[in-house]
C-alpha cells in the first residue's frame, strides 16, 4: 500500500475514533471526520462509502485480533466457545473510552451490532468444533450462540460503565464461571 494512502487511512480512522469517543457514534458525520483528519470528502469517498464502512474497517481489525487470540487460547482446555472472552476484555480495557462510546448510552445501532456480529462469529466458530450432544432436548446451537453473546455484552457493558476496575483476567474467570455453572443457589 502506498505510504500516502496508508497515512490518509490512519488519519481517517484516528479522527473517526476520537469523534466517536467525544460525541457518540450516531452523532459523528463524514464531514466531521474529514474536518478532523484534514482530508477532503472526495478523498474520504475514494476509500469508503460512508462512516459505517469506515467503522467496519475497525471492526475487521478487532475480528482479526480475536481470531488470533482465540486460536491461541483454543487448546488450553477452558470452557469451549469462550476463547474470545479474555482478548475482548483486554482489548476493551486498552481502549476504554472507545468501548464506552460503542457500548454505552451513546452507542449507535450499527456500532453495537457490528460488535455483536464479531462475537457471534467467534462463538459459532468455536462451537462448530464441539461435538453435538445428540440429545433431543439440547437447545439449537444458534440459541447457545445468542445466549453467550448476549450475556457477554451485558457483562462487558456493566464492567465498562463501572470503570473497568476489575482486571480483565478476573472478569474472564467470572464470565466463564457463570457460563459453566450458571447462577449460584440462593
């Protein structure tokens, strides 16, 4: 890739992320991104179809990171289908303001849905390697995917809103325990 193109793309991504943190995803416009990056609209549209397309580029980077970390963690004997958990908590902690903007009250539907899709893909991929139980009462695999991802996003959002004070490894351990054991008896 040409260095000028790479620099332009980096400026656009950086402008997009900083504006999302400041204003929330839905409030950010292509005009805002171009002004912050000091790039013309025609240059923006030479690379992206809109802000959602630019956002998807960032999501692709997250998807790749989770895939790499998930593959490394898949052989550790942990609960199947949860290898994404620790890398996601760590990534969120490292980009706290961005994740708060993407998952909190200022989150856009596109932003939140893209994170959900990345997580669903990760869980589906991990569960595809787990043998089906064959039980007639076993829930459909997609129900399991939605259950895991819904629970994870709820916990992630709570953790971020609380300031991410609990270390990512502890959050991962608690999430895995809840997924493996369910609710403690009352």
